[in-house]
C-alpha cells in the first residue's frame, strides 16, 4: 500500500479501530472516577487505578502506531482472521461469536489479506460500539474464485447506506463503513451492507482472486 490514498486509509483505520476505543474507555472511566469522588466511595482509589491502566494502554497503542508498519503476509488470511476473532472473544466475553474459517491459509495476495482484515476488524469494532448484539457469525471462504467474508450480528441494526453510482456505497457519516468500502475497492472487490432497525446487520466482502479456489478444495 504505497499511494497517498492507501496511506490515508491505513491511518484512518488505525485511529478508528484502536485509538478511539481507548479514548472512549478513558472518558467513561474518568466519569466513574468523578462520581466516586463526589459520593466518597470507598473504592475510589481502585477506580483511579483502572483509569491509569486504560491510559497506559492508550499510550502503548499510540507508541505502537509510530513503529514501522509490518505488511500482512500473502496467504495468511485465515490465520489473521482467527487472530482478530480470538481478540474480540477475549475482550467481549458477553457476545457469542461463531466462526467458520478454513483450517488452511488461502494463497491470496497481500492486498486481499489487508482488505479482509480491515473489513473484519471494522465490522467487529462497529458491533462492539453500536450493535448491542448478543450473537455474531463470521464466515470466510472462496466461492467461484472469489474471496467471501461475511459478518452478521443480531443487534439493533440501523438504516444502511444506499448504493451510489458505480456500485460504491453512499456512506454519509458512517466512518467504519467508509473505511471498509475503501479497502474493498483498493483490493479490487466490493462491499455490501444490509441492515434494518431491530433486525441486525450483515457486512459482506467480495474480492475476485482466481486461482486460489483450487487451494480451498485441496485443503477441505
């Protein structure tokens, strides 16, 4: 990812999916600390220590973003997807996440791995922030020589963006969807978002890859 557009998309994704989460948690915890001080709660020092922990994580995240970028390795799409899924399960134990991911990694280019990881991570971030979901399902496969990634939740849903001219999404203020759409386009694929209030959301990524379809058949 060397172009100015790709660099901008990378940094927007990093800020949206990492720094904003930590900043939001710190703001919420600071309010808890303020309330504890106001009422003279006996565990006030514990709440302050939790805030300090969140701020330390925020500092570590910011420092990590300044380190040299490590490109996603070609063909590591299944491994990267499992890593993101396990991280989500660890940080959101109250949400059931069922995943159908190939056992073997699929031989796809770095740009496809990057796009799939961004779409999966942004979809999970949006679920954790907005969906109020109890259950999430993730599928990753190749169908007819096309990478298919689908993330579905049973949350509150929303009014999804409309398809604009040329098949791109008219995403408006939906920052996460805009990022997913950008990465899908840069990898030569497309993004579809379906949702309805009270009926959950489904995000689907399609990226044509050609030859790797045979790899999935050989490993199944």
